[in-house]
C-alpha cells in the first residue's frame, strides 16, 4: 500500500502529465479547426501544468527538508 507521501507524489505527476496532454490536444484542435475554444483550453491546461510543476518542486524541496 502506498504511503500518503507516495500517493501525493504520484498524484502530482499524473496531474501534470494529464494537464500537458489536454493542452496538446487543445493545441491540435486549434491548429486543425481554428477553434478559439481549443486555444483557450490549451492555454488554461498548459498554465495548470506549469503551476503544478512549480508546486511539485516546492513540495519535493519540503520533503527533502523533512527527511
């Protein structure tokens, strides 16, 4: 069974990958159909992926200090 810390790390990584995947999909929709909704979705999810990455760096730093 995963510890709470391990689960949190896995959840953060999966969330980052999902955000980047949806951002790529939104970019493809924008390029193929000139959809403004696709562009908005891409921007939102890429921004979410970046913010989650910053959170992950901060969290991993905190984990190192606690150990």
